[in-house]
């Protein structure tokens, strides 16, 4: 899975920058900023011209942005959603890594579990919402369960991929030194598959965030998803959109943090 | 290399694990209340019933219409736009960060806005599937375009290749494998979008079958519909992987 990601972002950047500057175009930062301004302007104008009064637009969002962000109820909602995501991810990291390592190194576990893990990974998490509410009730436990369901399988699959691709030499050295199976697993296989594990975590984090939001839509418990649902139903789209911005920021921030961690602490992880 | 004996034990393990799963499903169904879980046999009976009375076929067709419409628009917009951004470097530099941001946006969060602006009906639901599908295609196509080696374009230019020939012989073949990665992601995300739209906008299709099952305490009906969606998800993911692999070989001349 992880191996099929498109080439690293840095690959083409220097030539792009050189090409733009070579032609006397404005430097890219200015270009990006002005594109942002143009996009916001287009949004504002289109909404003003065509859409009803309540539809979110940049000036409206800017007006309510700080008041909403400093609202205690909103902060509680954001905290509840993000905390559920963190808790769910923690469960998935531990359980998913364990299952993934097992699947990657023990053929019987791999053959026995593969179909279940792969098909549940392919299952849209939205589809199991009614089942989860049957089991856990309409409460925060249901949200946590959905977050775990959303993130567990991508952790397991990616860790298994990593554990399977440990170089033979490493395992041979471990065997020559008569390493015990446990220490081979934790001192050789786990570090070697860490980059895969982190790729899985990036995927899992995005899915976990989506899982938390759909669970709140469905279960109607306080959180960012429910904040969006409630405010857009009462036609306060500007307020609701602030929650979307927070969600995007959380997603992008997490992604950036993992990328940085991989690059900084895992030099052996630079594949492709 | 796997020997024949290893092959045999592998199949035995797979069959045993599937049989074990079915047995656990059946026994768990008998041991718990019907509201929580029903045996596999009851689920299959319910599946047979909806298959016989045509409900499944009708609802699946409705779901597929929605899914394919959204996905088709997603690919039809995402891939050409990605190629355009590939060719026009300044536009790509200007927009790529915003596209990355939209790619990372959980699109489910926009469903309530779409609901209150566009109401019920087919168009808003197709828009949801489209939003789920378009950004993976766009993002990956741009990533592919970014990795086109400038030499290739220079060579094409030195041979006085026209703009159309350049697109046909360099740009499109080069970015296609990356676009396919995007299409694989779009195939999977589109399915999530489909079920989400059928749940949270106007109920229809397979999503409605799940909802009706859960509202009528017909757990067997709900599990049958979920089972269909799981199988659909697996089939679509395999299709996506096949497409991606089929064109991945073209990445060969990437250094």
C-alpha cells in the first residue's frame, strides 16, 4: 500500500521553481498567496451573486471566526472530537501494530486473517454505523468504536507490509546471534517496519477524523461533527464552517507532524 | 519459492479461517439477543428474500447509478484539470497547495451544508460522491505531472513536436499511472461518499436498506445489506488495484 504512494513531493520542486523564475514569473510564494486571494474573491462573489443569504462566505466566516473559536461550547466540542480521535488512534496503533507484525511474520496468521482484515479495510465505515449504535448505544462509546474501526485496519495492513519487507540480511544476522523470537520482533522487525507503520498512521489519522465526524452526525453527541450539523440546520453556515476549518487544520497538522517525524528520526525510511 | 505443499497448507488455512469465521458468526447469533446479532443462516435467508423479491437489485441499481455518476464526473474533471495544471507550471505552483488542502479535507463534513443548500434529490447526492472522488484524482495527477522530467519535454520540443503531440505522447502516458493511483483512491472514497450520501441526505439504495433494517429492528436485513456493501467494497478495491497495477509498469522510466 505504502509503496504505491506517488513520488515524494520534493522530487520535482527545484525544476519547477527554476522554470518559473527563469521565465521572469513572480516568485512562487507571491503566486500562491495571490491565488489564495483570487480563490477567496471568487467564492465571495459567487455566493453573494447566486446563493441565499445564509450560505457561508469568506467575509462572513472571518466575522465569526474568533468569536466561535473562543466560545467555550465550541472548544468543548472540538476537544471531545479530537480526544476521541487520539484515544481511538492509540488503541489502533497498539492493536494494529500487534496484528500487523503477526500477519507479516507468521504465515498462518497471514492466511487466516488476510481476508477479514482486507475486507473490513475496504468496508466504508459509514455502513457499520447502525450496527455500532446497536452495540454501544447512542453515546461517546459508539464514536470511539467507529474511530477504532476506521483506523485499525490501515494500521494492521501497513505494519504487515512493513514486517514482510524486512531485509533478509537483518533476520539472518539476528538468527546468527541466536536472538530470541521476541527480541527479533521488537529489535529488528519493528524498527525496520516503522516507516510503513507511520505511513499507515497517516492514512489511519485521516480516516479516524472522518469516522469521528460521521459518528457524531449519526449519534448526535457533542463534537465538531455535531456542531456542523446543528449550525447548518439552523442556517448558521458561517459558524459551522469554522468547525470545518478546525477539522482541516487538525488533519493537515497531523499529516505534517508525521512527515516531519519520519524525515527527522527515520533516515532508513527514505524509500523510492 | 513456494512449494506445492506450502500452497496446499495455505489454501487449507484460508478455508479453515473462513469456515471458523462463519461458525463464530452463526454461534454468536444464537447466543445473543436478535437485536444485537443474528446467525449467518438467518442473514443468508434474509439475503435470499431480498434477492428473490427484487428489492436488492432495485436498491443496488439505484446506488450504482449514484456512485457511477459521481465517480465519472470526478474522473472527467480531475484528470483533465490535473493534466492542464501539469502543462501550465505557474498555475500549478499557484494552486497545488490549495488542492492538497482540499484533498486532505474530510468531505463528510460538507454534507450538512449540501443538505441545507440543495435539499433532497439526486443532484446533491451525486455532488457528495463527486467531492469524495475528484480530489484524489486531481492531486495524484498533479503529483505525476510534477515528476515529468524536463528533458522529455525538451526533447519533444527539439523535434518540433506540436502541443497536441506533446500531450498525447509525453504528458498523458507519463501521468497516467499516477492518475490511476488517484482513480484507485477515488473508487474507494466514492463508495464511502455514496453510503454517506444515502444515509445523511435522502435515504436511497443500499444505504436505505441498512437504515431500514436498523429502524425496524430487522437485524438480519441490516446485516444482509452490510454484507453486500462489504463485498462491493472488496470487489471495487480489487478493481482499483488491478487498474493501478496494469498501468504501473509505465512508471518504468522514472529514474
